C-alpha cells in the first residue's frame, strides 16, 4: 500500500501531538506522585505533633487529682483518633506502621480510661506512678512510630522525586528521539526519491532509457515514476541506443555459443567443443614439445542400468559422473562428452603417471559417492583408457584412437579398470 507524502506528514504531526500528550501526562502523573509523598510526610508530622501535645498534657497535669477535668485529654485524643482515620494513601510499609499506631492508640485510650476510673482512690502511690509512667511510655511508643513513619515518608519524597525525574527525562528523551527519527525518515524519503527521479532524467537525456525504480514508494512520486516509465516505454519502442543493441547482440551470441558448445544433458562440453580444445592442445604440445595425455572414460554396464531403473535415472547417473570428474580434475584440464556414456578428459602438461593418478581419484570418488534411487544406492564403475602424445601420433584422431583401444582393453580385462596403451618414445 502506497502512502502519500501528505499522509506521512499528517501521521508525523499526529505522532508529535501524541508524544506531547504523553509527556504532559507523565508530568501530571509525576506531580501527583510527589504531592502524595509530601502529604504522607505532613500526615506523619501531624501525628508526631499531636502525640507530643498529649505527652505534655499528661506530664504537666495531675491526672489523679479529684478536681482534674478530662475534657482536654478527650479533645486531644479525639483529634488523634480522627487523624489516624484520615490518613492518605500509604505504601505497604507505611500501612504496617499505620496499623500499629491504631492498635497502640486503642491501648492508650483503654489505659487512660482505667486510670481515670474513680481516680484509683484506693490504689497505692506506687501503682498510680506505674500506671502514669506506662501511659507516658505508650505515648512515647506512638510518637516513635509517628517519627518512623515521618522518616520513611521523607525518604519516600526523595525517591519519588528522583524516580519521577528519571521517568520524565526518559519519556522526554524517547519522545525527542522518536520525533527526530520521524523527521529524518520523512526527509530521507523525499531526498532519496528526488535523487532517483533526477538520475533517471539524466540517463534518459543521454539516450539510456531506464525506468525509475523508487526505493521508497509514495503516491506523489509513484505518479511521477509511472508517467516517466510510460514515456520511456514509448521511446524505447522506436529508439534503442547503439550500446544497448551491441549488448543484446553480444549476450545472445554468447548464449548461442554456449549452447553450441555445451552438452544439453550433462552441461559439460560437447563433441564439437572437445575437438576444438583438444586440437588446440595437440598443436601447442607438438610445437612446445610438452606432454599431453587423454583419458577416455566409459560407464560400465550402463545399458543394464537403463533397463533396470529407466532412462531418466541413466541421465541422472551421467550427470553424477560429470560432477565427480569435475571435482577431481585440475582447472586447466578439459572434460567433454564424447558420445553416449563415453567421456574424454584432456590433460595438458601431464604424463602417464599423472593420468593414472587422476583416473584413480575419479574411480575412488565414484566408489564413495553412490546415487540413491528407490531406497537403494547404485554405485557405478568406469573403464578408463589412457594414452599420451608420442612421436607416432600425427594427429588428434590417432591419440584418441589409442585411448579408445586402451578403454576397450579395460573392458575386456574385467571392467572398473585403468589401462594404458604403450606409448614408446615419449617426449
């Protein structure tokens, strides 16, 4: 699906708005989190102050006096209880302390009720002193818990500010990177498309009619490319550059040459190419007095393979033999199909020993690599005849004839063999 540049700009603008909303939302959420942290600290400080007021009241007044009024105590206690019930949203750790404060406040109210009941008229001074000290201890415990809650709240303020600052910075950085990436991508697409259109026009001006190939598609540039390509098609129907024509001719000539020199089944050189290359090597060897050896290979019992498995498998077997030979010969050697299941390998600058070594490699490789058909492996063998150029060879046909005689000698001696036709007076 092609997206127009206007749509890309619209999406980019919409993305900017969404990122701005996200950033604004993160700021609002962070401010609420910080405000909650401060409210927790304020709540803890109120508890501490209220507890200090109660302690001061108990310390300064004689609660056992018959004329002692409990109105001040009850007023402060009601405020403390109401404060504990109006706590802000707390963390799990703070909530645990809050539950402890509420429990200790209930114990404080029960203890004060016990002390105030009949002023403990019949109690000894020791008991009264002990109970008042216990009341002070209970208040101190509440105060300590409130201070602990305040310390946690203050630490929570620091952590909240730190975490929210990191969060806002992260969101801001991601937003800026996203915007930069979007702006860069949009700019890159426009510049790249303009460059490709400009390049196509320049080539068209020089007579090289090539279509515009856009790396990035958009409706605007695609419409330009379609109009330009349509124009080029009409121009190319009536006009063709000399370079292009020469290129087409060379390519087709090369293809025809390859077809005329290649065996269509095995894709190795055919008989025509064999005699061209072999005659060239023969002439070179005669002039420079270099060695030249031929290998003539024939697949043993190939007719039986065709009869048992069919001609299609026989064709596959011939291709397999060519692949093996291609792997085992040198780069300067030349493999060609001589006819049927017979192949010839031309070995320049190679003597009889080298020819035997090459033939052995081919036979060993064929023995290791069989062809599978119908859950069974078929291993084939070759009878190989070898001849080397000597003074008695006046032309290539005589050299091939000696290799052919050696191959038939290998057949007569049991197949899957290598035979060498004697070649006296080697050079």
